[in-house]
């Protein structure tokens, strides 16, 4: 029976896929060897194991993409296909498709030296105007003849080790059709899981950026990735097209994201701890004290603890998210990079060299940790946190390893650990961190399908007019208990706390359903020692990308850094602004105006302060329109050019 299985279509397909795994991994070894100086000095046993794990994940995905037709034809429950000619054709299909993948990997072993990352589909447009590209390729073939020999050897292995089923093992009765059909039906869900990179429901399919979670430096992600995967996953992902709005000199004069600060106004420089709490779906509408005019002045909101904290904090009347989903928030808040056209996580630019507040402060001696109660690969958070310098990541895996908590009994059934226990778990680990430290916690409970823990369902079920209101009330309770405990810790008084939403969610009032209201979130700076003024700033415009610049000012950081945001403590209120993008429209908020721009022309201008429902479009009627449009064009061109040219560091 075992021999019959080995020589059947099912057994042959499995054996051939194992051969493909082998030769693809060998092509990665060649990639590593060709670029030895880029990787070897930083290798360690733990990094090697992590890279190997990641390589298997990405090779599985790519191999299933590349061999999908082969596998379907091999397992097709149709006995007339069992002929020598058909299987000869399958052998050629298998060898040719995998040979193309190997060729891509080996060619990238050379091209990596110029780009520092795996090639994506943009490589085809990059050289489309070069008439001598074939001569360049031929020259590189001659210079790297050993890679050509490696390619021939790997293709030979594919051909020589290919297993062709023995047709004599078949008895073409009902057993044949049943076994082939079952194999095909089993393969389909397994292939979907393999292509997605995870069996976990609720997580996104792996993308190029997920490679960062297996390495220590962005450049090392190229070892984990394979070029066919990078090509396939970047098809249709040309998010960043650099416009030619103005000469570079004019662009730099109008707007530059490079900040140069002195830090001279801070005496105790780089000594304070920082805790950033990114609160899932904490729209500004849910906070009573930020909405004194709603419901005739009787509106109380759903987050009483946040209301009490605001009496001791610095916050803003006009503050906005830079995106509409969670994966937009993390680069905006922690790296000063707003979402523009596509989430950075989902584009090839995710492999660019990029700084974040963790890497900036890490170079100044700060320890750092990122906390999120979801699966450790969820939303690409762990990969991005690792790429911007966070030393430690605490997710579901780490939570379940703690004997102090309930493990999966504390799981919300869909996304993550409930906020209350996970925030306490976060505090357990924050207490062990070396000071000064940076800790970032991303909550998760105020999320669809809008459930709360069973013990709170009776008390919170009728809270508010929207299903999410009971969830934000629960999260508010969890935050209260977080701060109650934190206030007893020795590091508390020497800490700057930031509370910010990742994005908005369900809205009740019309003002929060507009193009601008959909981005209205709270941004709160709280210092227990009272070093910040307690006020609601009505003059400045605040956005998520302002958090890193403002924190670096508070900490007295004095070196250049890059962020597409404002220093809310140093920039004049009239110079502050906020940016967002939605469905092909760029939005700029500055002063009392909001401008919408489709990439070619201004489509709308509103006086959002006096016209909060954005009813009167004043496009073409205001003298400020031209200046705002020029400023927005400079921001867009800076962003696109820096993304495409890998210039996200201040010295580039």
C-alpha cells in the first residue's frame, strides 16, 4: 500500500514539491553567499533559525503560487489523463516554472547589491527606457558565470529528481476517482493556508513587509524572501508614483520632512520614559469633554476615565488620524510616515531603510518593547515594530506563556486578548524594563464584532447608541485600571504618556461622518509630574505623524530626523497641518481650511471650523487655495520620491 501511494499521483506530487523546496533553498544559499559581506557579520544562531523559519514560510507561499497549475493537473480526478505523454508534459511544466523561480532568485543575488532589497514588479518598468539592458544582463552573466553554473545544476536536480507516477499502480475504478478527488479537495485549503502564510483566521495574507519580523535589519529581509514571492505580491501594488509637480529645489524650499532641532530648552535631556497607548477605534466622538456642544451641551460620551485624564493633560481640539485602518496608524505614529495611496505594509517600500521613535531612542540608550494582544503575525505589527527598532515584541504567544493569566481563556474569540488582562500583562513587562524606556501598547477590544468580556455584558450591553460604545466603555475601564496600577510604580512620575487612536469607527453625530470627521481622533499628552500645561489647544492642528516630533522635543533630542509631521511644541499654530488620503483624494487641513486634491486639481475647499458639516465647497473662491495646493503638492512629491528612492532617513 505504501509503495503504491509513493508511486501514485499524490505521492509523486509530494516528492516533487519537496525537491522544489530543496532547490529553492539552495538558490537562497547562493544569494547569501553572493552577498556574504552584507549578512555574515551580523549572523547569530538565533537569527539563523529565525531566517530559516521565515524562508520556509515565504517559499511555501511562492511555491504554491508557482506550482498551482501543476498540482491541479496532477490531482485532477480524470483517468484519461493517465498517459505517458500527459505526464511528460507535466514534467516539463514543473521544471520550467520552478526554473524561472530559481533564475529570479539567482539574478537577484547580483541585483541586490545595487538595490539592497528583493526585486518587485517595478523592476520591469525601472529599465523600460534603457536600450542597453540586454547587453548589461549578458555582461553580468559573464561576470557571474558561477551563478549560471549554479542555475544549470539546480535545474538538473529538478529534472533528474522528478518523480513520475507509475501508471501500472492504478486500477481505474471508483477507488481512483475517490482518492484523486479527496487529494484535490484536501490540497485546496492547504494551499490557501500556505499562500496566506498562516492558518489563523482574522490575519491578512503575508506580504513583503512580513519578512521583517524574522530579521534584525531591513536588509536581512531579502534573505528570508524569495524573488518570485516579491514579484507576485507586488503585482498591482504600484502605490507610489513620483509626480513632477515642481523642481526638487522648489519642493525642498516649500516643504521638507527633515527636522533639525536643538533641544536646548530641555534640561533633563533623554531621561524620561515614554509610554504610547494606541487605542483601537477611540474616535474623538466618544469623549465627552472634547464635544461640549453635542446634544445641546448634555453629551457625556463613553470614556469617563479619558475625560478625567484630560483635565490633567495637553490635547487638541482639532486632531486627526492619518489613515482609516490599524496598519496605517503604526507607521504614522511611530515613524512619522502617513498612509498615502496604500498602506506602507502592503507595498515594496516596506523594505526601505526607515527610522522610528524606537530606533532613534535606542541609539540614545533607551530600552523598548511593543505590546499587542493579537497573534504575533497579526496585521504585520511585529514585523514593522522589529524593523523600526523595538527590542522586544509581546503578543499572544508571550501572553499565553505567562502562568499569571488565563491564556486563551482571555481570548476575545476573534482578534486578541481582552484589553483589561493584556494591559496588566503589559505592565508586568514594563516593570522589568531598564530605564529610560519606550513602551508602546496597541489595544484591540474596541473592534468588530463589538463584544465585551462576559462579566461586563450585563453592565455595558446598553451603553450608548452604537454597538461599539460598550466596547470603548470597556476599554476605558481597562485603561483606568492600567493607570491606577501604573501610578504606584516608581517609574510613573518620570514618564510621558501618549494616548492616541489608531482610527475612528462607528459614528452617531453627522459632524463625525464627514470626510474630515472620519479622521477625528484624540491625541493626548499626559505627564504625571505636571511638566506639560493642562489645556485643549484650539489653535494648532494635530495629527498622528506629529507624535514622534513632539515627543522628541519633550525628550530634548537634538539630532536631525525625518517625519512628515509637526513639532506641536515648537511650530507656530498657523504652520501646523494634517494630511489624509482616501479613495484617490488627498486631504490637507491647515488653518481653518480643508482642501481636497485628486492628484491633478483641487476638487474642494471648506472652512471646516465654521462649516463643520462641509456643506459649502469654496473651490476657486479663496486666495489661500493656491498656497495650500502648492504645499500639498510638495508633501506628496516629497513622500513619493523618498519612498521610491529609499530616502526615509534624514541624511538621504
